[in-house]
C-alpha cells in the first residue's frame, strides 16, 4: 500500500485543529500508519526543507516550522501521495479549492496548516527522515 508523509504545521496545532485534520484524512480513506508530535529544531527544519535552500523564503519557512510543535504522520492508502495533495489543496490557501484543508484552515502562504510529500520518491525520503528506526 502506498504511503506519504504529512505534517500538521504549527499554526494548525496551535489552533487545536489536529483532530479535525486527521479526521479529514480518515474520511478520505487514508489510514494513519504512524504518528508523533514533535518540536523541530531549526536544523531539522533546514534539513527537511533542503530542496528549498536557495529560495528567498527558506529562512522564514524554517524559523516558522521550528517555532512550536508539529504533528508528523505517515498516511497509507491507494494513491496516498496524490490523494493527500488533493485533500490539502494549493500551497496558497487563497488558491486552494473549496473544502480542502488549506481552504478550510490555512491562514496565509506560510501558515498553510499542512505539508504533504509531492512524489512517491520524496515520500520515501521524508518518511525515513522522521520515522527511520
Ligand atoms: P507545498 O507545501 O504545497 O509542497 P512548496 O512549494 O514545497 O509547497 O513550499 C514549501 C512551503 O514553503 C509551503 O507550504 C509554504 O508554507 C512555504 N512557501 C512556499 N512558497 C512561499 C513563498 O513564496 N513565500 C513564503 N512561503 C512560501
Ligand atoms: Mg512541497
């Protein structure tokens, strides 16, 4: 079964939206295979978002992601990677389709409530990043 990595970001954890967001995954046939709440260090955030290291928003993104706890989970299901991206909605909540997580809960481009792997290849790397034994 396909797996993907999800992060419920600080803005959503702070607003007690963890249960509502997990419930959206479950309603869409994604199973919560593993889950944990952690506070990322700045270094961990920088390592996780390494692909964006040359983007102008990299430092702000890593500062934000390490500002307060996040909930990291592995979601499992048919087409889990693509399905999670669909359920999340577009990166900017302003552009996110109605009923998607970012449409319902996102505050801004940076405080957009969730992260989701963007390919099967990256899902494997991201799952290993947080859950490798
Ligand atoms: P994604 O989360 O939809 O995959 P990415 O392009 O991978 O979007 O960007 C990673 C994260 O960086 C986004 O979720 C968002 O929080 C933040 N981000 C992306 N573009 C910008 C920007 O132009 N300004 C500020 N933050 C941004
Ligand atoms: Mg991305």
